[in-house]
C-alpha cells in the first residue's frame, strides 16, 4: 500500500510512474488526497471539541465546589451538546478513514524505474538466457503423455477424486516430486535461508497484509465457515509472520524458506497451453522470502536471482530471465524477474519462478517497521521468489530429458530420488 505522505508530496511523479502500468491514477490519487484532507480536518475538529469538553468539565467541577450550581448546570448543557457533536464527528471520521483505506488498497505498487513500459507479456524484456535446447526425436512426447506412458502422474484419477487441476503423482513421479522439494530446500538452506513450516490456511488480515486481498479475492479458495483462505503461495504465511512487528536493524536481513502446497482457483481456461502440469489448482512450491533494509533490497534481489540461476544451472535446463513490463507486473510488485524453462516437446517457454521486490508496499500494509541504532523507524522492504515451483520444472525435466529408452534423471537429483532413469 502506498504511503499517504508519499502521495501528498509526490502525486505528479506517482501518476507518471503508474502510467507504466497503463493506469491513469490522477483521479484516484486526487480522491485519496481529498479524503485524507477531510479525515485530517475532521480529526482536528474532533480534537478541539474533545479538548473544549474536557476544559468545561473541569470548570463545572470547580463551580460545584464553590456552590455555583446554576452556572454549573448551564455548562453541563453545553458539554452535552459537545458530546453529541463529538459522537457525530467520530462517526464521520471513521467513515472517511474506512473509505480512504479501501481506496488505498485499490492502488497498485509503483513500478521501479527499470521496469520497461508495455501492455502484455509480449513486452517483457529478456535479460538473460542459458542452456542449449535439446534436439528430440520426431516421436518425442509432451509431459502429459510421458506421465501416462510411464505411470508417473494420473490426471484422470485426480479428476475423479477432486476435479480438474488436482493431479495424483504415483511411483517414481511421486518420488521425483519429493526429491525436487528436498533438493530445493537444501539449496536454499545452504544459501543461508532458514527453513520454516507454516500453516496452509491464513486469516483475512494475512491476505490483506501481503496484497492477495482484495486484489485476488476471486482467485483464492475461501473456507467460509471459518473465514480462512487456502494459501496461493508460502509467501503469504511466511511474510505475515512479521505483521505488526518492529524489528531492529541488527535483525536484518531475515531470510526464510518453506515448502507448501499452493491453491489457486484461477485455473480454468482450456487448450494445449494449460494441459497437464502447465496450470493447476493445487501444486507444490518452495519459496524464499527476505525482509531487508531499504538500502540493501535491490542488492538482495540480485542475489535471489543469482540463487535461482544456480539451481537451474545444476538441473541443466535451458532457461531465460525476463524483466516484467509495467502491464504484466504483479499488483504488489515494484520489480519482478520471471524465470522460464523451455519445454522442448511443447516448443514453448514455461514460467517456473517469479522473484520480486515489493519495496515498502507490503510492509506498509503489514505495519512492518525497522528501528536503526539511532532509534529512527522506517518501513522495511519485503522480497520473495519461487525456488522453485514444481509442476513446470517437472514438465521441463520430463520433456527435455526424454530419450528413446525412457527419461534420464538429472544427476543432481539422483541422490534424492534413488534412481537414474525412468523406463
């Protein structure tokens, strides 16, 4: 959430910056300032009314002590009027504050200066590419056919048990999933991230804290009886561990990693681009989250990008990195790098990770602050990334490592899964 002081002092610059998202924010920001002015004026009037009421109350007490009952009773009528006025002012203040808060929740984060202009994913900027795309035989299969052929994943059985988008992993397919999770967690902890296990459901405050609510409310599974939400990513519970916290600068950086299943209602379109593991309602992901001093957050973002690159280098998958344009940038992000692995059998790139810096946007919602050695308090910067999302990594592994005799297992995963080949 943008800070009110920033909007007051830099409205014109914010309007210009948000145009990268193809948003004309002038009217919305003007409304924010108008509501804020109304709120502040009402607060001032309320403070003055309460102060006058308190002053009169003291005078009434003194008048009663000195026997001036008639004069005291006259002032009591005035204080009653002031109390009624303060009640109405409080109601006006609460309504203005609520309207202001709702409006602030609707304004996305301001893109970093390096974010390219653009409307769709076609305008994203490729900044890195590595790995040779393997040349497969003419009878090479997409991963959903390989999964069926080698009895690794049963999509139809998942439909029977739950519905579309909930695959069941079997045998070596399940073992490979477990191997990837363990491998990703080990790589993250070796890099200094502390592993945590977090709830798979969160309350509404957590959804608002990291920005999934109200922006993505329709994409989250809502357990209405308990008013809880199934998590779309481990980012939500991990980052919310620090909601309403005042940290010391010496606590930073905070680096955490966690594995969770992820649940998203957004899957629902049809066609080859969403077949198999390409898009699911439930999938596994290992996440990395950082809480940083604002002065270090972009250096930290670069480090996260290098970390994910190192994992993909070990898996020996062909991949590329995109800097997302303004039109494709996530609602809460200031800068995002997407990692995509090439799916040889499908002849297309598949997104497998997003690494983002949210600057103070989430921290302002979370009320997550840092106090330096001089006692000065400021909002922290939050960052997160997938390291990695499993479905499309597995799809890339199955397709790119297929041979005429079956599917090879990347060397780095063999110690985790216990086999070198799927046949």
